[in-house]
């Protein structure tokens, strides 16, 4: 086959491929599938880096996206792609005065877009800084409010819920971005929380022990009344006596009993102990030693 004919056929085949890619690029672009259009446009240009039409198509597209995309990362990506395309075209094109004028025009377009991008980055950084300061202020206000809530809690459940909210707010703070005033407030709150948590834990523990002792005192009184009313029944029935001592009298943790409750407990224990014979005295001692302690 004639060499010229083969060459013409190759050129025609390449033209058809380029034309198909341009149609695909246009379709994706018109459907606002910009990221897919970028893939096709880049492939079209990189396979024809010296082609002016392919270069202008891809470069202009990247500049447009660099100016119009909403987020900084996307704009940076397209701006970088435009820069790469411009450099590659400069290296591969058949340089002429007309081509040089085109490159110079595109370079100025790139510089304008890059300057606009840098202004946006600065404005975005300033916005993020102010937003962080504002968010920190709201979180510190919330911590101040939660300190008041913590002061007023009266149960372990409410204490745990409030502490969880404090921890969440604390972890959301960006402390590196504190203003001097915010740091001063935060340091003061930290000292306040340190004392507040300690005092509240002591208070709740005292309240819990108070309730424990009130329940224990009522239960010990029932033991006293039951045995005093029908002591013969307990002296005769070993199972009833064991249940009375193990599960009703000696089932409380002495380390949690106050002096007042312990005095009452010792009185009831001694009363029953004095009323039973020697065998039951021994059993009573063993029951008291082996009984499980209730946490109520």
C-alpha cells in the first residue's frame, strides 16, 4: 500500500478519535459532570500535547473550574492542572509568534486566576479562624452553664450525664485558637470543675450512704421486732433462725454503716445473742461471719 495513503489514513483515524473524545467531553460538560469531563479532557490533551485546540479546551476548562468550584481543595486541583497543561504545551508546541502570543495570554489568565484563588484562601482562613473563635466561645459558655448544672445534680445518674456533656464540650474545644480572654475563662473554669467534681462526688457518696443506713436501720428494726415477738419460733426452727441472721440482720456492710447505725445493729445483735443458748450462739457467730453483704 502506498505510504502516503497509509499516512493519510492514520491522520484521519487520529482525527476521528480526537473528535469522539471532544464529543464525549462536551456531553459530560453540558451535563455538569465536571470531574468526569476533567478525566476525558486531560486524556485528550495529554495524547495531543502539541495540539492547540486540545490545549485550549482543557486549559480553559480547568481555569473555569478553578474560578467556580466552591471548595478550596477542588479549586486548587484545577488550578494546578491548568499550570501543568500550560507548561506541557510550552514544551511540546511548534513555537511561533502566534503560538507565543497565545501562551502569553493563557499565562496572564492563569496568574489572574491564581491571584483570585490566593485571596479566597486568605479570606477562607480568616473565616475559619473567626468561626473557630466563635465556636470556642459558645463551648466555653456551655461549660459555664454545665458547671451550674453539675452544682445542682442530686443523683449519680444526673452526675454521670452532666459529666459526659462536659467531656463532649471539652473535647470539641480548639485550645490552640483561644483568645487571651478565652484562655483566662477556660483556666478559671478548669479550677472550678476540679473542686466542683470532688465536692459533688463526696456529696453523692454521703447521700448514697445515708440512704443505705436508713434502709439498714429499718431492716434491723424489723429483725428486732420479729425476734422479740416470737423468739421461740426462731429458737426451734434452725432454718428460720439462719435466714433471720444471715439475710436480714448481718447482711449489711459494716464499713458503710455510720456510728449511729452500728450502735443500733450491735444492740439488736447483742439482744438476740443473749436470748439464745450456747449452741445457737456459736451458729449465730458463724452466720454473721459467713453472710453475704448487701449493697442495696
